[in-house]
C-alpha cells in the first residue's frame, strides 16, 4: 500500500521512543511505500486535498534514521492510508487539518478517523464515562473552579487542550494559587481549564494502556520522578513493566466498542488507581516501551488492523 505520514519534523524524533517512527518502520518492513509531510504542507486546491512532501525510507540507526526522495506534491485521494500523527496543541491549525482530511476519508483511510479525533479530544471523551473517571469540572469561570476546589480540596488543574504534562498543576487544600493560575491561563488563551480530584495513587504510577481497534494489547506504568506530580515521560516519568488489572480490563471493555466504531485504531488511555483520566486519540505514544517490556510487536498488530480495514473497503 501507499502510506502517507502527516507528522512533526522527522529529523527531530527519538528513534527509541517515537511511536510514529516505529509505525513507519513496521510499514516499510511489510512492503508498504512511505511518504512524509508536515501539517503546514497540507492543502485544499480546487476540489483536491494535496500535500507537498517526500518519499521516505527509515532505518534504526541513531543520527541516520531516515532518508528522503525528491520533494513532490501528491493528491491524497490517490493514497491508501494517511496517518494523522502530529502532536497537539489541539488548536485551530490542528482542527483544520482534520477538516481537510475528512474530504478524502474513508476513500483514503485516515488513522485515526479525523472526524472523531476532532470530536473526541483526549480530555473530553472521558466525559462520556463519568462512572469510570474521577470527579471532573471543565470551566473558564473562576468561581466554578473555586467551588470545585472547595468540594475536593486536593485537585489537579491543567489546560483542556494541553499535552505532554505541560501546564499541569497540583493544588493542595493549603494552596492559594488558583486565582493566579486562572489569571495566567486566561492571559494565554480563551479556552476552559479542566480540574480533576487529585488521585494519590499517582505516586505508584499512571498507567498508559494501548488499545488497537478497541482491544487492549498491554500497558506500561509511568512513575513520576521524585518530587514530581506529573508522570508523563516528556517530563521525566519512568516507564515500568506492568500487567492489566480486572478494573482496567473492565474500563477497556466499556470504551473499546465505541473506539472501534468511530475508527480510532490506535489509542492510549491513562488510568490512575483504577480511574480513567484521559483517552488519547490525537497522537498517542507508548508503543516502543510496551514492545520492549512485553516482547510483542504492537506495531504489527496496528498494521494488521489497518490492513483489515482497507481490505474490507
């Protein structure tokens, strides 16, 4: 098949951690042709959705992990699969790419389905499962956030459309910084904030569970660094081998059918102490860490699911 990757600059990826690189590597091993472009090179031109980019070859060699062919413009309707893999922020630029890719999907399979990526950003899809999630409030209004903190005392406050642990704050019952943080965030953008009751179990780890076409294939435990609340690997979280509990399998069984129905082939959910905190559909990570711990080829499972969807069209 012909596979296009819409992603951040490939020269900057960590070949030992980046999931997009691992997906490209597995696709190439399966005989598929690869093409790479960045989101700013996606365009709509008089009825056609095009991208300017390069044929791509990858190899697992540090410092020499990719090579590119001659730059060319392609019509994405002529391709079999497009990977929507740029990292958030989930801003209007990101959202616009999903609208453009909607125009070639499903004739060209876009993974994950851009319509539902747009409508199911990480911190909003969990609202469909309130019994699986910790107490949560989404608001821009300061008084609403103050009332939530008064009810729960110890809370996490973070940007609704942030990623990678950026801008995540823990506010304990004694903390007096809510007003200042609200002022800070309000000066940056016009978006709401999300507040959740703090889960002390995060000290033992924040579990990232990978689902492929709605089925759990394994998980890694991300343990916060000393003195840190955030467990994201971007900010020093340490990945550890782990299994899945009955509660975590129950969560996957509840959300899996919806993910499969909405074309969310590769998803990473976050679970702390048996509570679902995020459903990551935009650009989930964790493949390489899981493969190293469990000895499974997760990228192969993802491609098998994609190939099956393409064969069924």
